[in-house]
């Protein structure tokens, strides 16, 4: 996995969910030695902060599911964990 994975995930979310704000932070270095860590310090554990009008009227679980489903291709490629903070703008 390349080091620009967070940028690619952020661009994907920008296209798929059209958020007003989105930030994808690679926190893999904080999980060294944990399940799913790959030993490189990047590419496995991410925090997603996203605000979108598409979340209006959705439960917290539904918001998280929308983000998770949008990033499914990355999860299939080795992203182990997503910490999601999904809000309305």
C-alpha cells in the first residue's frame, strides 16, 4: 500500500458522498503491534472526519455504514480499521 492512501480515500469520499468537509488521517503508527497492523506504520488504521448534507435525517449507524460502504474497495485491499466521525454540516 502506498503512503498516499489517505489522499486517495479522501478523494473517493469527496466524489461519492460530496461532503462539505472531509479529512482522512492515517493513524496506523499508533497501532503498531495491534491486530491488522502491517509493520510499516501506515495504510491500515484511519480516522475519517466527514460532514455532509447526505447525512441529514440518518442515524449514526446509517452514516457510518454509508462511509464504510463507500470505502469498501480500500477495506478489501487491506485497510483494517476506520474510526468514523460523520456529522451534518
